[in-house]
């Protein structure tokens, strides 16, 4: 089960009159319980999870605001962008929530690497959302200084993906 799917379930339960929800599939169990203004989320994953992604730790915590706090239990932390940056750095931001991919397919090379010269209309990555693969363009002419997210990582709207050194 993907993180995005779990988030959708949290939103649906939060907006419904359901007080408790349990879902089990292929060794993954998600249990949501809502009483008053408190939501608990539990998502243990068996150690036999695919080797491509590390097994998630069980998460269980009461939260005060159902939708916002419950998402914190399953969200991945975005790497911090250094505060002191040169003035000629441009951030390429994610235009949507989705999964970041550096290449058009697993067998192909990444669109860009640090040091790659890019033009404004050049594709630098793909953000997949709901089975739609959206090509993200560089937006500026310059050189890729840093890739701020990992391949296959869930990204949020407005999250910085790349730093581009502009001329």
C-alpha cells in the first residue's frame, strides 16, 4: 500500500461519520479510529516487504486535528535546503503532490545529474500522481547544482526538487 493511498483513506475517514476503519492487504494493516476530535493511526508492515523500500516502523499516536496530524504519521521528511544560498540559485518546485522520478523508466538514465546544463523547456524529472506521469521542466536556463529529493520519494506541492545555478 502506498503512502498516497493511506492519505486518501485518512481524508475519507476524517470526512465521514465512520468512527473506526481497518484495512488489511498483503501483510499491511491500517487501522484508523476516530473518537471525538482524536484519530489514531496504526500501520505495521511485515519484514517481508519488498527490498526496494525499507520496512516502515509501526506508527501509533493520538493526534489533535484528524487530517493534518494523521498525515504526519506517514509523511516522509523533505530534506532541508541550506539557508545560505547564492543569489543566482533557482529552485524548481513540485507543482503537485506525487512520486518523484529522475528518469522516464527504471531502465533508462536520469534526465539530469548535478552539473548538467539545462534550458528552460528541458524536462528534468517526472512527478507521478494518480497514474499520470507529469514531466517537469527546468523553467530557467542554467546548470543543475543539486537534486534535493531521492528517486521514488513522495513529494508535496511546492517542495523544492532541484537547485539550478542560473547565469
